[in-house]
């Protein structure tokens, strides 16, 4: 990746990759405007939209940056590089954060031992009686798949945050392949030397379109591809040992202060 130009630093940046998802983006930006703790900036990454997504973002005061390389990994990375915040929060255009979302992520990152955080969600559409259960099954499947592969808490792109310093430490190693999951890939790169914490509570709602059969199959395929992209260096037993060594090293350094 090219070096990004210097820019003024602010406290909290929210990054939203988008491609042809204007109606969802409008609702997401309205929810961000109602936060109990406001972001210092909102960065919307236009990944080649042909609808009014970019215009909607500008109309709400968001900063729009363009990413011509298709795919969420490239768009998300472009947004992280463009962000001015010491803390970078990430969600998707179809996410609807609760008013407490930004505050909950900032509070979790107030712990100096934590470099990245993530949380769960419920669905905001689909059958009302099954939204919570469907979301739990979906995220449970992801965690059941990702946790053993990583040896630690995974990140989920619809609800996550991290320190800018942590991103800068790994930005040159992340994959930009559109057929990989950028959040799982980022967790691979951050998780050895940076602590990832799960934030409890219902601070996020997302669209249930993720569990449509075709989308779910694509999601699973990309998840498996992301895992295999890190083999053989990160085959689970080898990675678990690396993570354990890093934790022991961090504990010794902490004890010596």
C-alpha cells in the first residue's frame, strides 16, 4: 500500500464501505447522528457505486473517499487509511447502531491492554419473532468456525473497532482479495501481538439478508478461503502456540513495569 499523507488527528473515526446501498446507508447515517457520543468524523468509502450512495453520504456531512478497486477488503483498507481518528470504528452500510454503540466501543478501548474490540448484533428485518435467534445462529456459526482457526476472539466487520496504531502495524500485510473476508483476515494479523476483546450488549442491528442461502454460501466460502490463505504459517496448532507465546511475553513485560 502507498504511504498515506499526514493529516490532523482526531479522536474517533467511523468507517463505512458502501457500494450501491443508498437506502441502507441513509438509515445507518441517521442512526450514527443519534449517538450519545458523537464521532469526530464519518468516512464513507464509495466502492464504485452507480446509485446515490455518495450523494447521501455527503448530504449528511460524511467525508466520502473513493476506492476503485472492487471488494470490501480494498474499500475497508482505503477507509482505515483515510481515517484521522486515533480510534477507528467500522460497521457496514446495512448496520443500524444503537445510540450507545460508539460510546460502548470507546469505553472498551479505554483499557490500554486492548487494541481491538468487536461485538454481536440482532437483525433489524426479517420475521420479527426470529430475528434474535437467527442472528445468534449466524454469529454462533461464525465464531464456532473462526475462534478455533485463530486461537482468540475474531473480529466482525459489522461491529468492530481498533486503534489506529494497531492498524498501522499490520496494514502492509492485510489481503485485498475481494473473495476473502477482510474482518477475519484483519483478526489474523492483529490477533497475535494485539489483544482483541468482545464487547457484550445489544449495541448493533444488521440486515438479515446475510443469511439468504446464496449470500450465506458465499460468506462461508470466503471464510474458508481466508483461513486457507493463512496456511501453512497459521495452521491452528502452530498459531495457537504463537498466540500463547505472545501472551506470555506480554505478561512478562507487564509484570516488569
